[in-house]
RNA sequence: GCCGAAGUGGCGGAACUGGUAGACGCGCCGGACUCAAAAUCCGGUGGGGGCAACCUCGUGUGGGUUCGAGUCCCACCUUCGGCACCA
C-alpha cells in the first residue's frame, strides 16, 4: 500500500489552491448576504513565524473552513503591522533600512503561511508601511483633527529613555516600557493626542452591544477606564483670589478635610509660592519629583512640602494649609485633593508624618470606636462632627452635602476616569508621518487631502535622539504653508503603530481602493467582524483603541456600526521552557523543521489538540508523533475502503459516524473545542480500523475525512479525491441523519444508594417501571440491596436507575 | 488590597445542562510480526486490597445541599493573569 507522504500531498494541494485562488472571496455588495468575516489580529512581521503564532492562525483557519462549508461567503484576509520600533531597532543594530528588513520578513512569513496551508485571501493583503495604506491612515487622522478628536496639548507624559520616545499609558506596564522593559520617566511635553476620554462612557456602556467577548477582557477594559462617581468641590484661596477644584468620592467627609494637597506638576504651584519664603523649597521639591521615574515615585515613602498658603474648607470655613506632595497625581482628577486623614489611608499616613490634625467625621452606626483611618462608606457608617449633617448615613450625607455646597456654587456631582487620552505621537522614524504643517503665522495647518500621502522620506541616520529623526531631513521638513505659503515646517513626529492597526480590518474590505480608505458599501457588506481571534495581551491597547476609532468613524458617518468586533476569542499562548514563546525571549520553536518532518497537517493537529483553545499550553513536540500516527491510520483505512462500493450509511459504524458529526459540529461551531473535536474523529477512525470491512466502513471513513478537513485540509483533500470525490473544501458540511442516531439499546447504569453497582444493556424503548424491574433483578444489585427495603427510586430516562434504601 | 480565571492519573487533557470520573493523545508495561530493529498491530495502565469474581479509596482542603457533587453553596489554601498612591 502507498504510504502517507505529507510533503508530496501538501505541496500538491497548496499549489492547486494558489493556482485557483481558492480562498478569494470577492465583494458582492452589501445585500449579497451570507457574509462572514473571520479575522486574526494583524501580525507584526518580526523575523519568522513560531509555533505560538501558528496556534492563532490555525484556530482561525478551522473556523474559516467550517463556515465556508456551512455556505457562508467567508472573508479571511491577512496583512502586516509593518511600521514600528522592532524593525527600526534591528536596522540600527545591524545596519540596513527598516523597509528592507520588513520586506524580507514579510516575504519569509508569507512563504511560511502558505506552507501551513491556511485558507487566506491573499488578494486582500495589506501592509501598514506601504504608502497606499498609510495615505489613508493620514487621511483618517485629518478627519479626526477636523472633528476635534485629534488635538495637540501639553500634558504629563511617559517617556522611555531607551527607545527615546513618549509612550501611551496603555504601553506602560508596571512603570516600564511595554516594549523594552525600561523604567519610564515623567515629562511635561506638548504632544498629539486622540481625545478618547471623551468616549469613556461609550466605551463602557456599549460593551453591551458585544455579542460574545471573554468576560476577562471586558473586566480589564472596565478596570482600565476606571470610571468613578463623586463630586467636584471648590476650595477658595483668598490670598490669591482663586478657586481650586478637587475631585472626591467622599464628599461626606468634607468636614474632616484638614489640609489640601496639590500635585507637584500642578500649574498653580509656581503662582502660589511666588515671592514667598517657601518658594525655593517648594520649587526644589517639584524639581526633585520630576527627576524620579514613575516606579520610584510610587515605591518611596510619601513626602511633601508646605506652601505657606491656605485654602478655605467650603463646609466649615476653616483655613487649611496647602501642601505640595508627590502622592497626588496631576493626571487624575484635577491634580489636587482635599485631604481627610481620618478617613483615607494615604492622607492618614501623610498627616501622621507631618503632624497634621486627624479629626473623626465618620463613625460606625453601632456606636463602636473605630481605629483611624476609618474608611467605611455604607449605611453602616454615619456622619459625626459635620454640622447639620451629623447622624446622617454616609451615602445620604454625601448626597446632601453635595447639594448644599452646590447651592453655594461650591460643588457638583462629577465623574472621573482613570483613562487618559491616547498619546499618539512618537519621536521615531519608522512610522506613519503625521500630516500637518507648523506655520509661524497660521499655526497648525493640515496637509490638504489631495497632497496625501506625506511620504516618509528616506534618511541615512535615524538613530533616536529624543526628537524625531525626521527633524534632520531638511529637504523634507521645510515646506511652504498650505494656507499662506510662508516658509513652514512639517510635523516631524510619527504615529503610534496602534493607529495603523485601529482600522486595518476596514481596509481589508476594500484593499485596492485608491480614491478613499474604503467604500461604505464594502464595509456594510462585511463589517462588523463576525469572529475576531487574538491574544489577551491586546485587551487594553489594540482592542480599546479600535473600539474608540470605530465609534468616532461611526459618529462621522463613515461606518454604520458602533463596535468593530462582534465576537472575540482569546487564544491562549504557547509556553516554552516555562515562559511565553516569543522572539524577544529567544525560546521560539520554528514550524519549518516540523513541517518538513511531519507535515503541516500533523503540526496543525498537534497545536489544536494540545489543550483547550483559550488556555495557555506548554509546547509539546512529542504530540507530533501521535498526530502523525493518527494521520497514517486514517490514510490506511481510507485506502483500505477506497475500492468498496459507494458509502452507504449502515450498521454500527454509520451510527458512530453520525454521532461524530454531531459532536464535531458542536465542538467547532459553538464551543471552539478543537481538541475534543479531533479526539472524536480519532475515536471514529479507531473504530473503523478495528474492522475496515464492516458495513458502513466506507461511509464512516468519508465522514471522518470530511470532519477532519478544517484541521488537516491537505490529507483530507487527498483522501477525498482517492475516495472518488472532488474539492472537499467546497463540499457542504455533513449533517447527521436523525434516524441513524437512534440506538436500539442503551447501557443502563444501576446505582444502589448513589453508587454504581451494575450496567445493563437494555432495549431503548423500555418504560421506567420496566427499567426499575430489570435493575432489581440484577444479582449484583440484589447483593447490595441485601434484602433491605427500597424507599425511593430515581429514574433518569435512558441513563440510570438509582435504588435508595437508607 | 481589589477584580478575574483555574486546581482532575506519570504527563497534556476529557467529563458541555448535577447522573458511568479519567474520553482522546503522550509515556510506560506485556505480547504478535522480525535474524534483529524501526514501523505496524493486539492487550494492559488512578491508589490500596484480593488467585479471582469483586471490594474499597479517589477530582486542592474543610464543611454543606442532594437519591446522587469534579460540576451547586459556604469557608479556606495554592497557582496564574489584570488593576493598584486613581482621591
């Protein structure tokens, strides 16, 4: 018998699919129906693929085939997130140009992807570094600018000293740069931002529109947005005739506010201390704080300095000292707080250190004496020492105090968010140029849309220096102002690559359009994405940015939906040697040798079979042997039955095959349980292999081949052909025959007092009483009944009988 | 500290809605084929007891609900992930 030769088979079918453009799904208009959009997160083309990434795309591939064979017109595109620091740093390190590095990497990865046999529509390929793509990234930026969603402002920002660029908050993990792990520093800089805080409520509330997202992703996004309800109160500084707002969630404690604290970066600090005895010590403190990294600032003991100024507590009119302290953050709330040491742990710590008064204004209702700080805020706590509000429960007290202060124009309800605006500019070379011009007289002027793209110039030296390398591209940066014609300069910063990836899934719908980023009709046909697949690492970052982008585009009328990804599946990553497999950790396993040895089908099966699709798994090369063995067994039984007459479904094997259809369909279509789907097909094949000449064997083999096709498409296609058919990838998915699923008998489990004592094969249609009678007849059961009285009988139809004596 | 997920054989895991715990695979043990090996095939494989039929214990720990709990409830332990000076 001819042996299974994965290399020959895989090469043959891959060539045929490519020649036929088999997985291209052309646009058919928004009314064509049956559209289904399967999307995996845009890969970053660093080096070559490893088996961790193979997991992601193989899962998407199974779904692609599955839905195609259910009659859907499936779009399954691929592209590359090809701007970014990785290629740029590689180029600086090894010489060469990032463009060349990226081009080579993409080429290699494309070859690898084709060798895996993934059903990708290559006609839709995009790469974010190509002018044909980033022209539209720039165009979208201009729409955001027009709409007031892109803005330039000075703000406290995070700076990575190694990468020499600012970072968005989402790109700082534990105070370190998400890319390189360097401790980030605080800087006050003027930068470009997307005002996504204006969409904070929509980003929260419209989670309800999502059909199926993992709860943990939603939790992480909620956490990240960090909405908190409270009040804004105004504290007066009489000496300077100004009011300073604070945000608080504890307006009920305002009578206990005994000092006031400003963040060191607060813009009023210099004004407050100007010309006072404290001026130099305060400014010195501000400078020292600025020099610290965020992590350092967080770890050190709280400290601060008195400004010499006082504010008036709006509740009781007392003058309270104003301090500057680094435990108050400029980027949250208003950068100033009322300090209530009796009822806040941080304020308590600070007051203790500097010997400030710590009055109690909240007490337990039960009259007990709490230890301070007492932070309870519930109906179990009531106000004390709070004037006319004393004795009110804390939540009610809060309401009344806010209303009372509101009546004097000194307070109102307010909401604050942890979320900050998305800082999008980067002081680096390899990214999308921001299409604006700085004119000395007109200010910021957008580049006219018909002049896009602003091409990224070729420059010799793009090493990071803390300002954009494009600053030194003199020919490029000097440009007449589009408005007044005066000599002006281009914006030299480039965009965060997350801007590129916030709209790529729209471009896939209309990838060759050179008059617009996309036609509305193409978007309406395919979007939102039906099934998105990617790693959890983008829970906040890409997924939040893309949601924001779509909301803005929807408000501007460019798309007709609010949420880009209806269903999200987070595949688990692959560990190797105890750590997540990744290029940067140097623990990657390449698919190339595996494909050469075992074939792509065996690798695909192994990565699907290794564990639940959403769980982290350890890479196990030993499984490849098992998968290979399974494929050889399938191959053998298929050739065995190939000369049997056409596959009539009959006998026990046909029934088993039909059960397998039900199981696999549910496992893939509803549960994303590819591992158990494969196990079910293995079971079927094992059963056939026990007696390949049994009735229904050929039908069972054809079913097994058909069901394994989404996971192992090459061998399935080859065997399908050898079984006398053609083009399995276009064949409708098998449906189970209800009549064949009927069993004539079943195994009745008999329990005595809940313990299994016997198993009886009984006719399927026996009535309950008869089942009980048979159960009682069993000698094994009688031995355990031991003549005792049966007090209760439980019958689960077609499953079990439980006889209870106790 | 807060939020989320998870703890099942030697290993990866299965058991979906409370109803046969350990499917499927790896590994291991025994056997067939072979001069031998590989490949392949057959059988076995949670612990303890028994010649055996069987018995008994067993899903992180301790309780509970139930005829029946890996699954539900309460408390706890451990691991992983997220957030954390956010006022």
